């Protein structure tokens, strides 16, 4: 068993007592030496006591007394370090003459008192621990890199679930599929793999994931679904509004909802939930994971539950999974004894994947010589416990002490809470749980290794990763959380009203949820919780503005809890901070985000220990305190969403430990001298910055080069994302941009408002760039070559009015003499390209100059292309693998070029033969065509001269599933192309004044796959064409703003699959056809802005009400 939390405290204090800062007070040295000796004398026996405390009351009581003393000692030692840092921050001559003798004498007296208490506790060590011989403890743990495991033994089960989700033959409109199995069988892992399967992602939109857990509360589930789909913070809506909003979100959409870990089921709430799903498109699915059999049976109904029950892995699968985790690179070792021990050990796991992973991860972290003893421990535990609990307990017992503390600290978060990993690491760091002997390694990196080790155990699991594979958000596994998260008694989560009754002086770490008796809990704490080190509010506040606690509660908390290391006051409506906050000298983590603070007072800069300061979304905050450079330990300054900030304070560049700084605001030239802040040079020494940085107001940069004012961006090797923003650009911006060259490690670059004529050439040196966006660049005429960037996936060029060519002939990497098919691929990784508002863009290159008669290169991996407001664009590189194409106020030529595989270059180019408005058969027939089989979505809009879509073009789009045509006033018909659209599933035609839907005859039969039809603002539409009844699979029909429409189809009952019908602002539509009553599949009907028919459809009294009363969801003029 590894050392526990008390041992960690002992070791940490001993380490601090050896630091140079302590030695600044010579008169304390004698007492400090006594403390060191006493701690050393008990250090090695603490481990035995922590192991023995499970069965021995004496050991447990002794450790409790020792811990009390150690906590008080830790506070005193921290106090000395704070005072030492304060003295060091003063000028040397001042520091020499200002030795704080009264402080030293007072502290010496306190250390004597705590030393006496410690020696009294130490005297009882031998008596209490006589049965536990002393043992030298070596803290040999090292963090693990994250490992990814394949889904061993579950491949067939996964395919079964995917097949069921995709099965179009399923009779129900919305099907519920359970994944059932005992805890630890891998239900969540399997559901995640299904959720992210490419086939599922293409079929379902939206896809929603909700962790349910102990209580099936419909309101909470709907709130979480809306929060995940809209990416907006939860609103405190009434239930009716919430249900209405949810149904609008899924209306006529083929959605997938995963309800993870459903442990209880309120049948009424469940029925209400499934009823709400009736408005979703046919083929929508709900996937439920649970280890409770009655829940699985209730949701499965007639489904064979055994078909969806996860069973234990067989012997071969068990060994394969264990081998992948326990052995380096998943390879078996040559030592037969080790192999045999591994096989015997893994047998104890009974084929449960979580137990196998847990034991495998433990053994992988241990020397193989210790495997046999671990096997014996596991066997002993398996006598009284099932395999999963035994494996988890063994793994927890062997966690290093600091990891036990880190894991136990997570009990502050509510069950199923989505934890921000960086925030979690910052909290651990604030409590001193993260230690490193390597001073060059940032504590954040060590903390992430800690976290990965807990993921590997596995006590956490990832729910969100960034594009680099870094885990950004996670959740605790329920089983380890329930078993061990509350094992450290000083951690308390007050998420229920009864919790306040259990508070006592031993509580060090406390979290709150927002509820009505919040103030009562605070008053209780004032009396009982004066040793608090953590005050955390992990949940989002749903309090109304009137209920916000404001400045008074802030004052109470700060005044009473002087030992806080972590203070969370976010979203409490605070406007000002009390001066007493400067007395929180131990504070390392302060969250003031989402408050109404306008100015951060100067006395905040006295918090010298502060490591993390969160001010995100303080929209009214105008400036940071002038003395911010005093916060010498600050590592994370979160000011994203602080839109009112006018400048950065002078001296900010001295915060050389800073790793998080999302925004840097340059002061405006017309500001007064007193209010001007630090310039760009403040960034010079901030070379530890990570993740994202945005520099604003670059137009106010004064002669950056001549003044040698440099941000030294090239040294910021850990920066992942850079945004450079000019509010008002000028042609002098080129020099400014040249001095902002970032490090080659940069992954994302955004340039906004740049006024220069020429873009800096350093873009081609960013060899790790993944995303590049330019926006509002009015003067730039062309860009430097960057087509060889190996990892660039996303390129977006927006609002560049002077751009005529993306690349000019004098800066091309290849030319007519050098370019060949064997050269480096053109944009080798580019997947998405956006060209938006480029009114003068003619071609990608000056092709006659560059290529002569050579063929144009192609984008080898481009799958998404959007060309908007590029009316002069004549030619593009080809894109043979395109899947989505948007053309708005642009030429069809690029599409025709790719479809026909012709080159719009050279002396024999046909580029002058094609115009935007005329695509004659005689002109196109002479070209060779090649099907663009991957194109699935095509959107064409605002092409004023377009009359017909070229048949020769669309007949080759064999995979086209979605076609949108908007704002093409001269477009007359699709009669030439309709017959070729056999794969089409969604057709939308809007704002086409000359468009005529009649006279298509039996061509509608070709649309055998069409399930969604949207028609809007088509003046010539008087009645739906009777041939539309050939479209038997139609499930969604929407008609809006067709002012001359007077009748729907009389034989509406021919639409046997129709589920959703929407009629908006069709004032001349008189009545609904009789066939409406026979549409048994119709789930939702919406009518608005159509007064004649609205009157006839009034509930119970309308003339047409009998035709529609069978429909589950009816909304007339926005009223249900």
C-alpha cells in the first residue's frame, strides 16, 4: 500500500522547511530545526499507521491528531514564506533596513507552540504503531503518458448497435435501444465509440449526449440537452417553455440522443420524454446505458434485452485487453514467470473490462518483481468483494499520496459534473498537491501527468479533447467516486440542505450549490468552518438578478475565512471587492468571473501567492490594477469576455510565470498619459504563454520597429492559437505584422482588420499550422505562398476587397517550368476552404503567367468549399473529392471545371466559352466529363443571371443528397436535371421569382430518396403539382411565403410517410384537403401567418379541426 495524505503533508512541510525563503529569518532557525527533526522521526512510521487505520482505532485517532497539528504547522510555514517573498519583492536597500523583527519574534513564539504539540503527538507514535515496523518510504511514482485502448472484444456488439441505429426498416418513428450490463462492463466507452462513428455522425443531426445518473428528472435532462446543442448556458425556464424550446430544436430532424448511466426511471417522466420526441423525424433514435435491469426492460419494451446485454469478456479477450494495458506497446514479455503471474492475476478480474484496465494500469506502473505480491493482495480482497470492487480498492491503495489527495479533492464536484481539466489542475496546484523536483518542468505539466495517471487507472474518463488530443473536459467514473472520493474527511460537498448539519472544524475544503438557503449555509460556516482552505461554487448560478448575493456575502466570506487557498465567487453579482481581501495572504486561486466589477482595486495586488485569477465574462471591467506586477506568482490570468478592457497595465511584462493570457489590449493613442497602459513590449518576456492569445488595437502601435518595441512572439513556443486584431487598419500595418512573427509551433492563426498591402512572408514558415483565417483585410492584393504547409486543414479568406489573386506569379513556389505531377502536393491536408466577400477575386493564380499550358493542381483532400460573394471568380484549383459546396453570388465555373475535369488555363482554355448565365448543351458537349461521386451537398444562392442548371453538370453528381437553391430570381426550372437526382434526400427552393414547379410530369418519380422538401417565396406556385405524390418517402414538407398558393394536393393521403407539415404566411390558402385525416404518420403540423386557414384549424371549433385532431403536435399561430 502506498503512503497516504498524512505522509504527503509531512513530506511537503519538511520540503518547505528546507527552502531558502525560510532562512531569511535567522531567529527562527532553531525552532525550524527542531520541527525538521521531529517530522523526520515520525515520517517513516506514518505509512504504517495509514495502512493500519482501516482496522485500528488507535492508528486512526493518532493520525487525526497528527493531521490537525500538521495543518496548523503548514499554515504557519506558509505564512513565513509569504512574508519572506514580501521582503524579497522590495528593493535591496529597503529590504536590508526593514527586517521585520516584531513579526519574527511573534512567529518564533507560534513555532514553539506548534513544535510542542507536534512532539506530544510524536511521543505516542511507538505505542500506537508497535505492530507496524518502520519502513523507509521511497516516493518512486512517475506519471504515465495517456494510452489509448482499442475496443477489445466489443467489435461485434458495436456493429450490432450501429446497425440497429441505422436500420431503416424499424417500424417505430423513434426507437429506444438499451445497452445493459453490470458496472464496469464498458457501456459508456461503447456508447462513445458508437456516438462518434462516422456512419452515425453522417446520419444523425443533431446528436445529443446527457449524463442522467441517480434521478430521471425531465426538466434537468431537457436543460442539459439544450445546453449541449445550443452551446449556451442553462436558462431557468419554466417547464412549458423548456419543452417547447426542445421540440423546436428537434422538429423534423433525425436526431440521436444518448442517455448515459440511467440508474432510476420515473415512468411518467419517461413517457413525457418519449412523447416530446414525436416531432422528431422518423428514424430518430435514443440510446440508453444502464446497469439497472428494470430500467433496461422499461425502455426496451419488446426488444430482446439479452441482445443488448454486455457480457464478460472471454479468456482470450481478457488477456488481449490486459496485455495492451500492462505491457509496453501491448507486447508480451519474455519472462515466463511474469507472464504466468499476469495471467493468474487477470483471472481474478472475471472478464470485467474496468477491473482488467484497473489492474493492468496498476501493474504497468510497478516493477514486475512486485507483481506477485500484488496478485496476493488482489486474491485476498476478492474473498470478500466482487472483482471490480476488489480491483478498484487495490488500485486506490497503491495510488501515491498526492494522487489520493487529488482524487479525493474531486468530491467537491457534484456527481456526473463535467470538469474542466485545466481548472482542476489549477485547483490542485493551489492546494500544493502538485510537486516536482525538476524546477524546469511547469507544475501544470506535472499536474496533467497526474490527471492522465488517474485516467489510466481509470478513475476519470475523457468527454472532450482538442484537435491535438489533449483532454479538456472529463468526468469521474461513478464507481471509484462512490468508493473513494469521500475517503478524505476534510473534503465536503454541500449539495443538499442537510449537509450543513455535518460541518465541523475539521473541514478544509467545501463546495456549494446554488439554492434558496445558500445564505443560511454561509452563516453556519461562519461559526464552524474557520479553517477552510477551499470555498468552491462548481455549479452554474441559476439565481435571478434579484437573488444575487452581491457585495455583502462577499464581505462575510472574505472576513471570516482567512486561511483560504481557493476562493470562488463567480456569478454572485459582485460590484466591488472589500479591502479585507488583501488579508487572504494564502490565497492562490481567485474566481471573480461573471460579476459586475468595473475596476479591480489596487489592494488585490497584495495577494502575492495568487497563481490563478479568473475574471472571464466580467463585461464591465475596464482596467486591471496598476500594480499587477506585484503578483509575481501569477500563472493564469483569465480575461476572456472582458470586452470593456481599455489597456494592459504597465509592468505586466514582469509576470514571467504567466501561462494563460487570452487577451492583450493595446491602449489607444488619444488616451491620457495616466491611463495609458503597457505597450506591445510587455509581451517580450512572457514566453511561457500557452493555448490562446489575442492582441487587440494593433492600429495604435507606435512605430514598433523603430522603437524596437517587440512582442518577441517567436519565443512563445507553447502558444497554440494567435489572433491579431486591428480595429482600423492602415497601409503601415505591414511593418507591425512583420514584427509579430510567431513560433513555428503555432496551430491556429487569425488576422482581423490588417490594413497592409502585402502580407508577411513568415506565414510559409508556420509548418505546424492547422487553421488560418483572414478577415476584413481591405488592401491586401495577394498572399505569400503557403500551399506547401503540411498540416493546414482549414483556410478561410473573408472580406478582402482588393484581393485579385490568392497567389501572384512573382511569389509562387512552382511555375510552368518547375511544377510537375511529382512535386509536393498542393495544400496536402486542406479539408475546408472558405472564400467569402472577395468582390475582385478573379482566379487563384495569374495562370497564363504561371502555368502556361500545364494542368492546374488539385486540392487532394478538400471536402468542404464555400464561395460567397465572389462574382468575378473565373477559375479555381480543382477539387475532385469535394463533399459539400456552397456557391453564393459566385460563378458556377469552378463547379463545372471540376465536374468536367477541364483546365481553365493555357491557350486552348475554354474559360471564355462559359458564362454565369449560359451553359448550353452545345458548348458543354465537347468537354470530357468525370463523375464527382463524393459531392453530397450543393447550395446555390444569389445568382441573379442563372436561368437553368446545366444538365451536363448535375447528371454527374451521383451522390448528391442535399440541394439548396436560394435567391436566384431568373431561375425558371429544374426540369433538365430533376431526373438525375435519384440520391437526393433534401430539396430546398426559395426566393426564385420565375421558378415554375409545374409541368415536371413523371420526373418527380426520379426523386425516390427525397424525404425533405422546402418551398418558399415562389410566386408562381398556385397549387402543389399532383405528380408530387410520386415522392413516396417524403417525411417533411414545408411551404412558406407563397402568396399565390390556394390549394394543397387533394390526395394528401398519398404521402403515407409524411411526419411534418409546415405552412407559413400563405394568406390565400383557403382550407386543408380531406386527405389530411388519413395521414396517420403525421406527427407535427405548424400553421402561422395564414389567416384563412388558421381560423378553420382552431382547436375544437374550427371547420378543419376534425381533419387534424389526430396529429400529436399542432401549432396554430405559435399556440399549441
